[in-house]
């Protein structure tokens, strides 16, 4: 509605009228607003304002359906914002489409690959799409899931390489781990385990993931490199790729401060275009040419060999328990950290839909095991999508659709250099430092477990190791303090029985003497 100088009430719609309008120029106090409007003699008491802004057509119907399905506006988001966040999540996770098959298809001493590159790539993309889509629809959470780094190395070099398992037996271990994890999630044991932790320890997990993510980003850009003397050291400051990544970091940070929509995508596009224009070396591009026909060929499904559980139950059980431990603690910690960053936790600090997030990881792992890849977890790169505005499962569904198309986009993904996604990881890691204010470092009972979680996660290069260190120290320290209280009460009772009820215990006598001396 608009008011002209005469005070008449009008329904205004720029460039278009509602019914037989008279084209005029309304001279308003702050300038001229040109357009066509309709004068109404009667007051607009019963005027349907939605007539001016109503969206019609199939696109509007689809938007309304998605809005109702994922509660987009209820969570303060929009359809375009969720799709954009899903794109950012996929871009930051896209390295897994190339890196995971490279690790799983690493040749043996005889030159043969236990899992072909083509089969691993197809399994990586499809399992990620299934898991992300399930979490997006069932849990309505903006999580991107894919094969986990570290777990793929354990599968290739630990189970197949060191333990000597056949690929079919190793993938059978992955499938059994998925079934057990699904049972733990469906029974609620995984949720109850997470509910036992205090808020300070949960916040430390968020901070630890942020530090770990920033550490990975610094490695990708070349600022932190491996050192034989001090483990890590400062990288070569003369490398142009490092300065390009630092420039992109400053650019994206400025866009974040200015609250520019799509800041993350703009930073990635800028770095990728600049890197290719300057001719800088891209570590993702295969230096030895395209893979041969033997590497590209591979079965679509693997015949899982469960007989190894009877032939060597110790090795089979060890592999299953190791993967289960990593997946449970990794998934629980990451989903709580990202949920806290997105503001999706309820008043009790719990994440709605967490059970379906666990089940999505188990489902993706089972599908990946049949097709030939390692266990699927929630990737901490989902933080980038959350920072871009992702709040609902539509973000995850967008990521899932892009993963379905990823096998055809492998050449395009290889054009995105690692330093293009590194600034996003660093800046999102910095933003994940906020929950550290929830940790009371004056209370050592909470400060020590939180400190161990934050420090061990990047130093051990393992989120699950840091989470386990924090949880174990929390319960061990609590048990020691509880034992000390029990012993103190037992000592007081013993002293009262010996010296009588009227006399104070020796410990209280000693305390009183110290107070008098003070």
C-alpha cells in the first residue's frame, strides 16, 4: 500500500496494475516512485494484501512444498539459501570423490589394486548421496556425509595391508560394523551416551573440531608442513600458492564481515580461477595421466566374505570394534558441534533428529560396503555449509544430488585446487571457537577434559582420539574424586567412633589449628 500527497490509499505494484489502472507518478516525500496503481475510494479494511504478492505457477508450488517439508522459514532460512549452502558443503567435501578412491585403489607390491579406482569412486559418490539424502529427509539436518578420511586408510593399509585381509573380507567387516551401529542408534544407546556428557565437554568438542579444521586448512594452503625434527613447522613463504590462499582467506573474511551472501562460493571460485590462470600446480590433478583401463574397470558390487569371521575371529572382531569406536565417537562429536554452530540444539542441549543422523551414517556405510568403500561419517566440512546459512535438510538433499552427479564431474573437481577450500576451513574453524566461553577453566574437573579434547584432536590428527581422551579423563577424574569423598567420609566415621561424637575428627582439628595459625 502507498499514500500519495492527497492522502488517498492505493495498492501499488511497480509496472503493473490490478484492474483498469490510470498510469501516474506518485510524488512522495522522499522522491518519485513511478508505476501504476489503483485508487480505492473505500478504506482498505478488507483488502487482500496477498493479491499483490501472491506467487503462482509450478515453481511457487514446489517452493511451498519444500518449505513445508523442511520447515525452511520456520528455521529462519530460505530455499535459495539452503541450496546455496548445500552447494558450498559439496564443494568443500568434493575432494573425497578423488582422494578416497586414490587411497583405496593404492597398488600392492605386485602392482594390482585391491579395489579399483572406478569402483571406489562410484561407491564413494553413491554412499555419500544415500547417507546425505537420508539425513536430510528423515532428520531434517544440514549434514553432509561421505566416506571418512582415516577410516579409508585403516581399511586399505591396516586391514587389507597389515592384517592381510582380502578386500571382500575387509568390506564384510565394514558391513557388520554398520549393522551394529544401526542397532546402537535405534536402541537409543548412542543418544544416551552423548547425554551423559556435561555441556562444557560437549562445547570443547565443537572447539576441537574447529581447531582441527583450521589445522587441515593450514596444511592444504601450505602454511603448516611436515617436519622430521619438530613434527610440523612453518611452510615455504615463497610459494605463490600459499600467498594466493592467504589472499583468499582475507577476501572471504572481509565478505563474511560485510555479510555478503555466497561469500564462501565466491572465495572458492576466485581462488580456483586465479590458480588456473596463473598456472599454479594443482595437487589434485593426476600427474601421471589418466588411469589405465585396468584401473577404471571394476565390479559394481562386491561379494562380501563373512567366512573370515570364522577363520580368523580375532582379526575380524578387532577390525569391527576399531571402526565402530571411531564412527560412534566421531559422528556423535561432529553432529553435536555442527548442531551447536547452527543453533539447532534444544533447551536440554540435545540435537533433534540425532538418531536419524546415526542411522544415516549406518545406512551409507552398509551401501558403501557392498559397493566397495570405507565407513561413512558426518564430515566436519558441513560447517562451511552451516556458515553459509544451511539450517535444514534441504541443504543435505542438495549435497546428495550433487554427489550423484559427481562421477561425471571428476575432471571438473580436479580443477579445484586444495588451496581453494583451505580458506573456508580456516575461517569456519575460527568461527567455531565461540563455544569456548561455555567452559569454566577455573573448575579443573571440567577444564582438564575439555583441554585434552581441544589439544589432542589436532595433535593426534583424529577427532575420535581427542573425544575419547576428553571423555575418558572426565570419567576417570570423576571416579577418583568420588573415591576420595568416600574415603573422607569413612575416615570421619571411623574417627567419630574412636574419639566419640562430642569430639571433632583429627582432620577437623588439624583444619582448626591451621585456621588459628592463619
